[in-house]
């Protein structure tokens, strides 16, 4: 167990992998999440969620023969159907190309080996000092000769900003299970590229310090009703604070390669 460094008193706070990753990218956007300001539903996010449902289904139940039917089943079972109208894909003719694109991702995914697969969509939850609760969902867990391997599937075009998320999973895993995993990696389903983080006590301790600093900063901003630093980047186009953010508008004005837009 690696305890959090000293944190300021405050209301109990749930810290998710998404909140931590968002804070690393833009502290003000993370603060916005605590105020209930979340990104609007987007088509890339919908495709990614649906693809992840197929990946989990493949790992737990075996290869999928009828991908379109499986997609429709997962949309219904996962309560994703409520988003169809919002995203403008409520009609079968509009949904069909989405399913085709997700099917292409699945075709790429099923080429990956599944040796050592243990479980999919593993919930992580660890209570720390009654003040902070770490929560997250790991896409898949594999058992290799070296030990437990945490895997996060990426359906977008790049995986060069995944270390923070993987570090969070490593720390949460250590707090929940009392031991380090052997490896954590993000895998691009589109390209097969892998970004790996080798867990160590020193690395997990640094993450604990970073989480504590984030908690203190967010609590202070909430208490003082102040703002935090805004940082522009490729994700600004989906930020709910974009309309009032100079940094975000400057970032979105810069041309981004098409391969990085989904």
C-alpha cells in the first residue's frame, strides 16, 4: 500500500482515471467536471464505447460472427440507444456506416492474441483515508509469465498521451490489491502500436503525490470559488468550457492532422 501524502480536509472526493487525465491536460477543465460541466456526447466517443463493448464481448464469449447484430444488441443492453437521436444516427441509414466503422475496428482487434486473458472491464475502487476514493475501469487484464498485465484499448489515431492514465491504473491497482501489476500498456486497435509503462514503487509513489496535489488544488479552488490554469491542446474541441476559453480557442484554431481527429 502506498498512502497519499497529506491532503487538505474537505468533502469526500471520487477521483477517476478520467478526472486525473483531464487534470493533467487542463486543470480548469477538471474543475469544470466537478461543477458538472461535461463534454457533450460525440460521435467518436459513441464509436469508441461501442467498439469497447465488442472487444469485451469477444474476450469473454468468443469471436463474433454477426457484428451488426452484436452492435445493435450492445447499443440496447448498454443504454446507448438514448444517444442515437442526439448524435443524429437514429435512422438505420445513418447508423449503418457507424456500425461498419466499428466493425472495421473489431476486425483489427480480433487479430490480437488472447493468451492469458483473465477478465474484461475490471472495476478498480480503493478508499484512501476516508477522504479520497479512486475509481476506474480497466479494459482487460491478462496473466503473463511476469504477472498481471493491465491493458487499455485505444480506438483513436494516436496513443502518445497515455502514461498518466496508465499510472493512475497502476496506483489504483496497488491500493486495491496490495501489489504492483507487472505491466500496464495502451494498445492502438487501429495501428497495433503499444505504449507501455513498467510499474515500480517509485513511479506509483510519484502518482500518489500527483493525485494528492490535484485533490488539494481542486478542493482549494472549490472552496475559494477560483479558477485554475487553462491549457490548450488537441482535446479542446470537445471541452464544455471552450466558448469562454482563450487558450482552447487558440488551440482549436491550429490545424490538426486528420488522423488525430477521431
